[in-house]
C-alpha cells in the first residue's frame, strides 16, 4: 500500500532493525540502559540542551514539558490546532490542572505576538498565572520563519514567560531552512522531538531542556507509567534515525513539491502547498471524500477521508509512488 495518511506509518529498514537487535540493554528506570543514555546525550547535544529524557511518544514529552514548566492553576498559551492543545487528550488540564489559553494560528503557522500579549493575564488573584508559551514547528507542515522565532524569543524574555517547542518535526524545519536543528531549539527553554515521524523510527520521542527540568520530568514520567525498563532496542532505532535519516528529509520535501505541482494541474482540485511547506500537501475537495477514499484504497493508496485532505510524504514514499498517486487522482477527477 502507498500510505499517505502520515509520516508515522513508516516501517524500520533492515539496517535499522539490525541496530535494534544489536543494542546493549539495561534497566532505564535505574538509569542503566546504555543505549538510552547514549540517545539522550546525543539528542541533547544535537539540540544544544543540557539534558534529555526518552519517552514513548510526543504526547508524553509535551505533557512532561507542561508539567515541569507549570503548576496547578498556571496557564499556557497555545495554538487552537496545536497538538499540545487539541490532539493530546487535554493531558495538561486533566493531569496538571494547567489552563490552556488557545489562540488562532496565523496562515504561516505562527501565533501573532501582539495577540499573545493581550492574553497574558495580569498579576491578579482573579486570573490564572500565565507561565508558558507553546509553539509547534512544523505547524501543518509549515516551517516557522526564523525571523519570527527570534522575535518570539525576545518577546518571551520581555514578558518573563517560559518557552516550549513541540518540535515533533524540528528536523524537517531545520532542513527546510538549511540550518542545524540547534539554531531553532536554542531559542527555547525546552523542546520535544519525535523520532517516529519523518525520521522513521518505530517508537519514541525525547524532551530536551535544562538538567533541573529533566530531573523533574523523570519523576513525572515515572508517575505517568512511562518507565520502560530495557527499552534500548527502541533507542537503537532512534540513534540510527538520527545518524542516517535527517539529511534525506529534503527528498520528502522535494517529493511533496512534485506531488503538489502534479495535482494542481488537475482541473477542479484546490491544492495548497505554501513555499514554507515541508512534507505535507493539502487538497480541498468540494464534496465528501468517502467515495474517493474507497476508490484510492482499491488502487492500493491510503488517505484520510474529509473535505480537506492531508497527504504526507515520508521515507517509504518514492517519486514513482507519487506518480502513481497523481495518475489515480486523474482517473477519478478527469
């Protein structure tokens, strides 16, 4: 199947599987898994942070960030469609009693800092204490502008807030801008990064931050049931991904651009692919897509239903696959 639903659907390569089988193991809850320790040191160094903690998912690492930056009754400002607000089951509110203040994203995936300023609560016992600003990079596949990130850093310092990045696809953003990942991550107090999206590992994310924050995050991870004991096999896959699958992300971006161009030539399709896009193409349909989704599945192509289709390229999607999908679109719509 040609699976365009997400870049989370990738399967480990034989080389990645070999690195998993060869991983040296120990008890990570005791801090004794050498492969996890290696991964945590590696990703912290790559992102210019003091320390890192390995976890099962980006949902958990983002939650660890909220729980370590905020206390009960605090507030974080976040995008309406951000994962840390909409797609992670309200964990910050449910488990941390942390109030979200969602704002609409701008078209480029940013949060307007003037709007953010208006929603920072005054120091008054009537209000929650605004403690944290969360951004997401990439947002719907858009690499946030570097100028904006630098402005946001100054804004954070001026307003004495903490700054967290849901950097699930930070390496896509870095490759798009032609910079090292720490050029982006160094602007933040903490960064969550996912190994199981464009990097192609089967499982795993990391939260990177200060030594003090990561020490506290280990207590929260234990409380959440996130201690995974001999999980070095998972870390072995993540190390392989960091060593081999970052530079190749540009191929996914090129494939997405080729994909968007091919689809835009089909009359009646509204194709969205901003110059800042990375590995996602969006197609707006005029009617419900259930018949189209079934048609594509019969052709061996998986996509999510809906009027707004999100088509995601990844390391298991080749340029020949893209051509096959374009031809399938043409057969249905022409």
